[in-house]
C-alpha cells in the first residue's frame, strides 16, 4: 500500500514540475528566456467609424547571451480580420543583450468606434516572434515563440 502511495506522490510531483516548466516565459533552450515584461494599449478615434489601436510590448532578455529578434507577428481574432488594417509582420532585426529591455510598438486601424482597452486586448490574441539566440554554450539556435498577453 505504501509503495502505491509513493508512486502516486511521484507522479503528481512530476506532473506539477512539467506544468510549471511550461507555464514560464518561452524557453529558448537551456536556461535562456525571453520574457514579456509589460504591455501598453492606446485607443484613438481618428475619424467616424475608425479607431486607431496602438500596442506596445516590452521584451526582456533573461538569458546569459544576446538574442537577435528578427520579426514580430501579431495575431488577431479571426472575427475581426476583415474589419482591421494591419501589418502581417513587423520586421525588427534588433539584438538585445542580457537584461536589456526592447520596446516594440505598432498600430492597427479598426472599422469601429467606441472601443475600450478591454476591446483592444481582446482583438490581439498573441504575439509570435522569430529570434536567434547567442549564448555561452549555444553558438546559434533558431527559436519561434508565441506569447499570450494578459
């Protein structure tokens, strides 16, 4: 009976370790991490039935090496894709050193007015990035990550 309890405790422990590992910021291999440390939202009505939503995201390099971020790809709700004007991909080509913060800003135009920050958050579903990591032991490795905003 005690062996069965011990095995159950081990299985629960391993399950929790796996869940917490994958709930951390996107891991780039080893101990490297790229974290989103802050979001900004701004809403401006620019003409009747048109609203400009500006997004800002702050990436922090939590790794031991430099990270070269090639592109950022915002992903929006499928239901609103026909009513917004946006860039599919934002080309960055920026390298950030350990603990450096990179601010990325972009805007979209929505064919609606009277939007709130809550609406702006709901339109953006995630942000994808493509980056190259340069670490102490890793010469280079490619990474594609998706971050959900809160």
